């Protein structure tokens, strides 16, 4: 089917906004991080300790066909300057205009990150998503199924101003199922934030 001109224009505008946002983020990422210490002595600033809790995630809109709303909040605990563990929730709403249908996916994840240097991290994750079952047309099959996915990948973390960090990562799904997974490929590209 032919794509409408307005949806093509919205895709171009969305791409330009994303590219502009990424350019500004990378430009502002050059702000040096404040020094951190594990424990302060009597002469050190008590506000200069490592921050234990981090909150963040990602939130995305995609206008076109389909219309997509994706929200994935996370909370992480810094075990040290290099290791963090965390949990998150996932919710994705898809509305397809061509066949006038709506699907939702929801679930959660747990993750571990190792950050050997300030701007690079390695991430391992276990995600469970409740997705529509493509075999539900057959009698006796459930309409939704849980899909479990172990993910492994790496990413970059850029500091934006003093409190906000932008996270860009690429992860590989090692349990990718083409007919069941809501994603088009086993590779997941994510842009998110943490503070």
C-alpha cells in the first residue's frame, strides 16, 4: 500500500527532531562530572558522596502508522561506582490505522550494569513481556502469552548539565521469536535518561 504524504512528512520531522536532540545532548555532554568520594572525612563536603539511587528510563512517541506510546521507568541502586542493579516496568501501546487495531504489551525487567569508565557501560537484562499470542486464532490457545528475553549489550552514558544523564544502548535479545516478539529484530536500540 502507498504511504500517505502526511505520515511521511511526520517521519521526516520526527527524525530531524531526534537528530537535533542527539546533537545537542552530545554537545552538552562535555560538562565534566563532579568528583565523588565513598566516605567523607571531617574536612570533606558531606554532599560529595556517591549517589546510591538512580531513577530514569525512557518515554517515546511515534506518530504515523502505527502510533506508538512507549514508557519504561526504571530505578537502580549503585552498589559501587562501577556496578548497579535495578528493576523497571514496560508498557507499550500500538494503534494501527490501516486495519484499525490496537495492541498493548506490558511487563517488567531486572538489570545489572558494569560501568568501567564514566561514559561506557555493559548491561545484562532479563525482561518478561506479556504480548498478544499470534496462535490465538486456534481453539484453546490463550489470547496473550509471556515472552521471556535475556538481553546483553553495551551503551554510552553522556552527562547533560549536572544532574541528568542520557543513556544510549544497543542490546541483543537471545530468545528472539519472530512470530511472537513485538520487536522487528533481535537487536534493541534504546535512548533513555537517568538522574
